């Protein structure tokens, strides 16, 4: 590759770039080695600020040698962000550090042992205990402590004085460690020199510092080391704390780095823990019993969704097994069995697409309460969301980003209500009066077409009604809003709300246009349940709706033993977490999200 000649603006003279000329073109050729060193040295020094110029130069030279001896490495390491950042790291830091450990006889991964008579303090505990107690420059040599954690930064004042910032809890709590040769007087602790023991440590390493607590002259509470730092586990790659980690694929394929670099990633997981604890505490306090129902089953039901299908070696290939799409039918059978208040927090699995609001693996909370009405469930819903919002955020309101505009969602007032059927007739005057009658499917398709609403196949009346509601009514639900009075044909597991049997005793809670809760008074008539299952089977067989589950005869048989009037309630936990954490995508709310395999 040739580099064009450059001239100065004032003289037009050619600046010196190389000693070799390419001939008649008048350009100067730069050797591949010089070009490689020029292009990589500055970045290498930026990524490894603790290395001297000599060490950084040697590191890039080793990288050149490795690339020259293994030309396939460059193509391999220039792959897309689908690979892990460790596997695509072309810098020789790992090799250099491992060689240094071996030459100095350092155990990079020692067995962890406690130090006798040395209490362990976290950085947070050190600040809480001594920040107010010590004056600037004072030292309490009787306060012998051990602090351990990850090196956030390293600053060398001289060969005999080094400062480390030690962090725990993902960097939320940090304490400075002052390591000077004159104070590290324990000769039995280390077999290498003071200089070597500090030279081998870099930012990212996990270390232990033993010493006493004091304050520097400028008033920073610190641990003054009485022995050289102990390496507990090295970090063999640079953590991108300066350059940042914003690329979505890199973040979620390197979740450990995402959590180290991006504080909002950790906050989302902490919000998740708060929400799960709150739900359990709330329901436990109201007399509910937490249960676990099968995740793997020979039948599937409780929702309309495509299941994941697998097989069992024990049961044979002729017996398909399904990952559950909902725990509903099992939980209602427990109510039949005398458990009047039950709930389950757990994973559901639906073989569907992935977007900001949907994930094939997700968490729900479902509870079933005997002798509860729809009004009882709505009151409970308001109590749960208000209490949860206040506990997690400290306020009754949360702020969400809606297309660059910040909107406040207030859970304090009573939630709004929209009667779905009435609203549909208001917005669509030509909507058929009998939504379960003949010819309704064609009319709904025509209505959707005239309004420019897409209608993906398969075409069924419940699907088309759901599509109309999603396009016309759900966007109206910015603040917490109960959608009530759904057409009965959309709710095969719900009782009807009136004598006409046109609307269901059901509600959904929408916030910021997203469904968070679905609840209804459970249908407990076994004959009516069989009739509705049969109608669903026709949708599956005649209209090709594979998401409709097959009728569950065992569940209908259980209803014959008497299901008390029961209220059923389900929450999409991941969506609630995303709302409270300010996350735009569900993948932010889980520790590890499902990603396409690396190529």
C-alpha cells in the first residue's frame, strides 16, 4: 500500500515520510512494519496508560510479530461484534502478563485464605466508619483492616509510592489505597521486590490490601498498606472504562463488561430484584401461598401462543413435551384443591419474535384468589403498582422517554378506565353488533383495510379485534388505564360480564401504551369451558391459528369438582421492571438476553 506525498502549505516541499521511492509516481512507500507501529502505538498506549513507552512499544512489536506469523489472525480478529471482546482482542496484554507472572513466580490465581486477626472492611464500611472520625492527615495505626476488590485506577507517584483506587459493588463504592515501600515492612508476605509486586498490577485486577486507615493531607480517607498488595485474580484484557461500551451487540455479548462499564445496566438488574421482592412480600402479607407448577408438560394452555416443543428420552419420541406458555390452568386446579390464594413467579416460554416488548423467555407473576371480583382485582392492582413504584423509585411517578420527550407517569391517582366495546363502537360506527355472528370476519377485514391497519394471517375474529384495539385504543393509554368490557369472544377463559354475554368480566392495565396486567373473573362452568375450547379448536383447525392451544380435557374434568368464584391476575414482570428502570428494551431487564449465535 502506498501513501500519497504531503506538502507544506507555504513551500510546497515534500515532507519526509519514507526513504524508499516508488518510482515515477512520486509517492513515498512506508514499510508495513512502520505503518503498523504508527497506526497502533498511540491507541495501545491509550488503552494501557500504566505502561511505559518502552513496554508499550514492545507490546505492539509483539503484536506485529504475532500477526505476521499468523496472518489468519487478522481476519479472525476483525470479525463482527458477534464474537466476545476477549476473543477479538488483538493486543498482546494477556501473553505479556502471563509471561511476567511466570518469570516472577507469581501465583496469578491463588487459593483464597483469610488473614488472621485482620477484619475485612468494604470501601463503603471504611468511609462510614472513619470519614468523620479522622482529621486531615491523621492516621489510626491501630485500625488494621483488609480491603479487597477490583483496581479501578493506578497512579505511580514514584517507584516507591503507588496509589490504587479499589472498588466493590460495580464501582459504587471506592477507597484509595496508599502503597509505599517504607510502610510495606512484612518480609514474609512476598517473595518479589516492592517494585515488581506493584509493576505486575494493572487496572481491572482483583487484589487484597492489608494496612491501617488514615487520611491524606488533602482529607481523602485511605488504607495505608503495611504489606505489598496481593493479586487474587488478574484482568487479562483492558476494561473499556474510558472509551465506553455502547454498541448493542458488544454490550449484550459481553454482559460482564457491560455491567462493569455502564451503571444503568446494573440499575436495571437491581430494579428487577426490588420488584420481585416486593411482589412476594405483598402477596405473602395477604395470605397467598407461593407454588411452583410444571415448566415442562405434555399439554399446553392458558394463553394463545406458539410453544417450544421438545422430547423426553424417558417418555419416547411419540410423546411431545412443551415448555409452558402460562401457568394458569395448573394454578386454577390448585384452587379447586382448596388452596384459595395461590401465586407463582416464574418463567414462561413462547416461540415468537423478539422486539422491545417481547422476548421468547419472560417472567410473569400470576395469582388466583377465591371469592374475588373484578373490582377487587383492580383495587389490588392499584395497590401493587403504587406501592412498588414508591418503594423502587421513592416516588409515585416515573419518567419515561417517549420519542425524545420525557413524560411523567403518575401512579398516585385512581387509574383511568376505558370500556373497550363501547370505545370500539364509538370509533367504528359500522362495527357489527353481534361479533360472534356469521360474516363478521369479512366485515372486520374490510374495516381494517379501510383504516390502513395491517392484518397478518391467520385471520380470526379474536385476532382482528385485538388488532383494532391495539391500533385504536391502546395508544390512548399513556397514564395508567384499565381497559374493561372486552368482547367476550376474545376471552375464552373468562366469565361474561352481563346477561347478553357480549362482554367479558376482564380487564387489562396499560401504561405508556404497553400492557402490564391481564385479569378476569375465571370461568368455572365446565360445560361452558368445553364449548369455548371447541370454538377455539375450530379456529385452529379451520382457520390455521397454530397459536390456539388444543383443548385441555383434564382441566375441564377438574372444574367438575367445583372451582369457587375466582379472580385470576397476571403481570408481565419484565415490562414493569423496564418501566421503573427507564429501560427501552426488555433485554435491559434480564441478566442475559437471548441473542443470535455468533457467526
